[in-house]
């Protein structure tokens, strides 16, 4: 069965977007960008909320931007063909190798897990990830903690009533001060 991962950058005080809606503090340096590029190579399908989908639309045509360096062109070459499922109540169409979800996140993940495809199922966006987490569908959390306090905004996860115990699988510290934490959900101990 395909695993489900949630991978996001977060401020030290727990926000993925600051109070002004910005996340420029999460821009990766060259080292972190290579790491995230290697991570996306393992993804078979990416689930996105509307806001993240709209942010990532740039990468659908980025290969036409003559100012991009080789690392960014490599990311674009991986992102563009990657199958994407977009969850939105306001969009009627999507572009690129994306489709609108026909049901909720629970139904979509169950369907994708049953499919005989390679690569894990990645979830992007805090609202969508929180819904999947509340249903106990996330197998791993891959968190990049950025050395910044933003003071408010959109939290990594909105509060919910479900506890999930985690096992630390991997850590890495980048020269930029970003700390990578990879946790696996400890099944059987969640409450």
C-alpha cells in the first residue's frame, strides 16, 4: 500500500504562512532546494489545496523562463509531469498534469492507495493536510523548520482533537539553519 507523506516548511513558532500571507522566509537556498528536489523524485502523486496549487502553477511553464538555473530547470522537469490532484470548491478547471478531486480527501487517498502505481502520495497545504491527519491517513511528516518567528498567520496544522504519536526517523541540519525532521506515525498508539 502506498504511503502518504506531508512535507512542508514551517516557522519555529509553527506557521506555514505569516500574518501578512507571505512565506518568503521559507525560500530555500541551493542546498535545501537540492534536498527538496530529491524528495519530489519519490512522489507518485501530489495532493494540493487551491492556494498551494495556484502558487505552484508557475512551475508548469517555468521551463520557458531563460533566467532559470539548472537546479530550477531540474525541479520544473520533475514537477510538470507529476500527477496532481487539486481540492477546491472554487476552481472549475485546472492546468497541467492536474485534475480536480472528485470527492473528499479521505476517498481520494483510499482510491490512490489502492492503485498499483509507484511513489508515495504527498499532501501539500496545511488545511488539506489537517483534514487527512484528522482522519489518520498520514504515514509520515517531513517538516523543514526555518529559523524565524513570524508571530502569527496560518498554523502548520489547525487544532484538532486527534492525537498521533510519532517516531523520529531522520534529522538533518542545513547550513542555512533549517532543521529537517522526518517522523513516522506510530500506528496502534494514536488516540
